[in-house]
């Protein structure tokens, strides 16, 4: 069980879409350096370190009351991969779809991220990342400019959607002390 599990985390209400315009000063991810041919490979590269992170003896321990544990971050990354694969499928098959809202903080609480088994999460994350990478590797050239809208009005092309997701994966690696690949 996660130490400090009763400590309330501050919900993340930040609009992270700004990362599509410039490099993230916290993690160093630069969306402009990512082309369509890079997305699938980078999904794999930014998720490959997670089994080692989850093998740490303190993987379920929050570093402080306001910060998620590596296990909780890994659960989030797994769920981001699953969600992005579903949304990518929708983006590629529907005309200008709108993505439903996803409350990541409510999901973390409801799914009890801090109480999940690290080995199981590692396997699930590997599977979810492979599915997302495979889905991106199958995007045809003409489909990289397809569009979608998030429930808050943010607009994406297939490429900007991929870059946005990659930032999430990369950023959480640095949250747990792993350098970007």
C-alpha cells in the first residue's frame, strides 16, 4: 500500500496544451522535434523504463504528501496509453470527433492506483504502450492531418495528438527520476 495514501493530492487542473507550442521547461520534451515517423518509436522509448521503476523497493511510496508515488504515476501512464489508443482509433475513423472528458484524478482514486501490484502494472503498461505504438505505426501519411476536439475545446491533428501524448509519457518519466531517452 502506498505510504501517505490518505494525504490529499492537489488535482491537476493545468491546461498542458501549451506544450505543443514550445519545449517543456520541466522535462525538456520538445514537440517540434517530433515528426510523424517518430511517434510510435517514442511511445516505446518513453515507456520502456517503467518496469525498472516499478521494481524499485519504494515504488509505492510517495516522496512527499503532495507527489504521487512511482506506482501511481505508472498507473496513470498505463491509462494514458489505453485512452490515447482508444482516442486515436476514433480520430482515424470518425470525422472530427470530440473526445469525452477524462478526470485523471478521479480515476486514480476510484482505481486505487497506490494499492495496485507493481508487477501487474508493469505488464499492463507494457501491453498498453505496445498497443498505442502499434496504432501510431499504422497511421498512413494522409491521416496525420485528421482533426479532433477535446471536450474543453482544445483542437488536435493526429500529429499534435501524438506529440501531446508523448509529452505526458515523457514528463512522468522525469517525475520519477528517469532521464528522457
